[in-house]
């Protein structure tokens, strides 16, 4: 209950509302260097940067969003907040914070129109390693690939928990069962560019081998 309350508080603090998270509808190339188009709907979105670009700062990744867009990067206890200032037309005060593949952020889009953000960069390949700290963090697949947590190679440990934030119902929760050694209940497919909250009992690493030629 404490964890769920903290997650809900985090979402409320990020969005100012409890039930506004947009699903992403990505379009992506399959080359080693490519792009991902992610649609951000008005309100709160929980998204990742699925490609390694030349500049992975918030200021660059979300420069096509409207003024007053807010990006919230979870730091383990709260959020580092960056707002697209309508006067200076820059993200302040934390626009230099980076979002790399494997991480994720909340993005709040103002107004009533959806916005498409295009991520451009290189697909991570080879032996991939995503550090998973103990406690809560926002994590995502390091590659632009959809699938369940198991499909994406996320191997849990007993009592680890995934919180998938879905509009308009809130969190879908899946726990790694200590007896069956699988995520239960199984979550639906995680979309390309979708991030999620992860609660780890102990620190771990999400590893996988990936190649665009074999996937």
C-alpha cells in the first residue's frame, strides 16, 4: 500500500491529475540508425527515449513540444522538473538532464491537441546492460521493440513489482511470483517508447543480447 500510494502521489505531483496518461503510437525504422515517432496526448504521458542520439537532453528530445510542456524525471525520491518556458523558449531549470535508452520520464502536454515527438538516433545493439536500483525507478526497454516484460528480457526476482501507468484507469500491477517465478498477473504488451515504474527488492541489472539483424 505504501508503494502504491507513493506511485500515485508521484503521478499526481507530475501531472496535477490522477488519470491522464496517454498511450504512445510509435512508428519506427528497423535500421541500426533510425527514428521513432511517439504521439503524446494532452495530459500525462510516461515515455522513454528508445534511441541513442547525439544529444539526449530533455531540451533536445522534447523541443518540438508546445510551450508549458513539463517533463518530470524521477530521481528516486521525487522529480527533477523541466518546463518549456513560454518567454525564453527553453526548458528550465533542468533542460540539460538526459534521458537515455532504458530510462523514462513523465511528459505533460498542455492544451487539447496531441503532439508527435520524433526520436532520432542509433539502436542499441550487442550485450546490453540496464542498471536497476533497489526501490522505485522508471525504466524501459533499451531498444525500440514492443512486447511483454518477459519478451523484452526483464527477468524478475521474487516480489519485484512492475507498475504500468495506463489512461484512464491508473496502474496495472504485476508482481514476480516467488513460487511460479513469473510475472503475475501478466501485463499486456509494452509499446515501443513506453516506460514504467519498477520496484526492485534488491539492486539488479536488466541484461539482454540484441541485434537488428536477428530480431
